[in-house]
């Protein structure tokens, strides 16, 4: 894989000026892909200054010119699928299906956001004051600070960067320190597509070293953060301290409810994907499956058989569905939470094992909500099956978490399944499907500790723009 060891600021590749050297490692082989010096505070100053200057020129262009530039970016991205694919394999340990999803959806996102420059609409309102007319103009925020996680690194950077830029803003992007190369590739694609210098700046470094300074930086007009609830709370309070708007897309603990008339074969097939896609490192992934006395044993039998058939190992192998966790610290955290769940009395339906950073899938039963596997976000290949006594208890269990991101309800009576879904405190629910789903034009977002605000489509357009009221009175 090509080495990415420079920061991308003002359209120029240059060595970071931070204190620490960081390593980008292949999570499967352990190989060091590149060493880079973290961005420092002086780099942040330069990145925000470059973004401010670029934004003014970018927004001064006619919408048609901005659409042309975004179209070039779309074509460039499309032409570089192989580069992205390789990076997601080596840097993030993504399997073949995960890479196919992430690369394909990235191209879709680029195509979808091309239309945004024409969507900045306004409003005219009557006035009670004689001779006055009220005009409401929609306009970009200015400079958007984007902070992205490592689990779906390209899409989760892109789904903020693209609408921000397409709505007339410039961006300073900080990727997770485990996955800097995906963000640098985005910088490279901006350059290849001849986007204006400074429109996207990429500053990589440890969140602990530059994160606070990035959020506090007066050069940023709003912060778009995707990551854990713990870090999201800190970012929200730092941004609140300087009265800066934020979008927070945070963690999840998502359930699948199997109603009395659920198709168990189909549910089991979907649950395998929902629980183990990208080795369980997906915010919308399934943490818990809520059965009933009448379907518990049958579901466990079908599900366990399917899970045992999953191949875990080298993500380069097309037959592998479960690849490595992102780093060894995550493996240790996962194992500690699993051990305390087993000590607390959970039973093993499918027993996994660990080889390097690869954890083979685990399925647990006899789990209650006090156990870590049920109440926390494990972010690894484990799913817990909880038996409820009736549908009311299924709903109560699904809601008995601090999170409220996504969920799933299986039932042949779709109207009844919808009625159950409407009672879940969850921003998103999938009927007769698993809980992972994201479409560029469809609303996305969580309740409770899973986030603040809504994303995608018109929701993100509104989030990344602001409005100005001009009260115009005739001079006569
Ligand atoms: P994380 O919160 O540890 O890190 C996310 C980003 O924040 C990284 O770039 C990190 O360097 C940065 N960061 C860390 N400390 C910071 C600070 N003090 N100030 C500013 N930035 C800081 O999350 P992660 O481990 O990279 O990703 C996994 C988490 O993300 C999971 O909780 C998952 O559920 C969540 N997630 C949510 C969504 C969603 O759309 N709701 C999508 C994907 C992932």
C-alpha cells in the first residue's frame, strides 16, 4: 500500500508539527503501513485559515460551477475504487463484503450530493410593519470541523465532508488515528479532481492530543462528530462552552424483536449479518436478540447453526465474513467485558476464540440487562439472546438501554410489527430486516445517548447551513 505520512493543509502535503510520531498498522498482519508525525496546534491554525479563505471563493462560484467540481470528484472517486478497497483492507481490516459496501456506497454518496448546490432555498414572509417584507436566506455555516471514527472510516468522513462542501462550506477533517490513510486518500481525490486548495484539509493525530484544540478552535463554525458516546459528550460540552453548534452521531445498543409470528429462518439469516458484519464493529449492529417462550428454542437452534458456519480469519480471503478487530486494545477490552458477562452467569450457545486480533463469533444466552454484553456497546463479534415472557417485556427490554440508535422487529403481520416499532425509543427501526442500514437521502440518527440531530438528505443540508433574516422596508 502507498505510504501516507504527510498532513494535507491548504492543498499542500507537509510533515505534521505535533509532538508524537504515530503508526498506522494493518490490524490483521500487524505490519506498520506508515509512520507519520501528528498534526500540531500550528497545523490546526493553518488548516482553519486555509479553509476560511477557500470557503469564500468556493461559495462565490455559481452553483453550476460547484456542481461541475462535485461531478469531477464523483468521477475521480469512481475511478479509484481499487485504491480505496486496498486501503480499507490493509488499514481497517475490512472483509470483502464490508469493502464492497463501503466503496460502493461512497460512490453513491458522491453522486447524491452533487445536487446540493441548487438546494439552498429561502423564504419570503409577510410583515405586520407597513412597507416591510421579510426575506429568509439560507447560507453555508462557513468552516465545518469533521471528526470521524475508524470503523467505517471512508463513508463516515465522506457523509459529513460531502454535504458540508456541497452546501458551500469548507472542511477541516480529523480521521481516527487508527485509520488516517483513508482520510488522506480523500485529500488526494480532492486534489486529483481539481477541487479548490484548502476546501478540504486533513489533519491526523491522536484525539487526546489535538481533539480538544480542534473543537475549541475559533476558526470552526460547527462540529460534525461521529464516534463514541463518551467522546461525544466531551465534544458537546466543549462546543457548548463556546456556543458552537454540533452534530453528534454516537454509539448504539440495538435489539431485534422476534414477535410470535416472526419468520425465524429469515430472522436468523438477517441476524447473522446484523450481529457479525465488520466483526460487530458497527454502531447500528445487533447487540441483543429478544425472543419469546414460543420461539426461543427454535430460533437458537437455527441461529447457532448459521453462526457456526461463518468463517473468521484473513479479511483478504473472500470466504471470510469475520475479520480482525481494529487493534489489540479493542480485543483486550472485548475479552474483559465477555469474561465478566460469563462470570455473571451467561451461557454460551456458540463459543468463539481469539487468534491474534481475530475473534471468532460468540453467541450468549441466559443474559440479563445487568451484564456488560447486554448493557454496554461491546463493539466485537458477540450477540446476546434474551428470552422475554411476552411482547410487552420485549419492548421494555429493547428500551432498557441508555442508547437509542437502531433496531429490528420481525413479524409476518407487518402492521402489528410497525405498532411495536413505534413504541421503541430508537431513531431508526427496520421491520423484517436487521438493524444496519443507511441511505444518503433518508433520515439517519439516534435518540437518547446515541446522538443529537439528524443526518443525510434534507436534514444534513439544514444542519450544515444557517439562515439570515433580511427585513426590507421600502425607502419611500
Ligand atoms: P471514538 O469516540 O474513540 O473516536 C472518534 C473520533 O474522535 C476519532 O477521530 C478520535 O481520534 C476522536 N477523538 C477522541 N478524543 C477526542 C477529543 N477529546 N476531542 C476530539 N476528538 C476526539 O470512537 P471510535 O472508537 O473511533 O469509533 C467507534 C464508536 O463510534 C462506537 O461507539 C460507534 O458506535 C460510534 N459510531 C457511531 C456512528 C453513528 O452514526 N451513530 C457511526 C459509526 C460509529
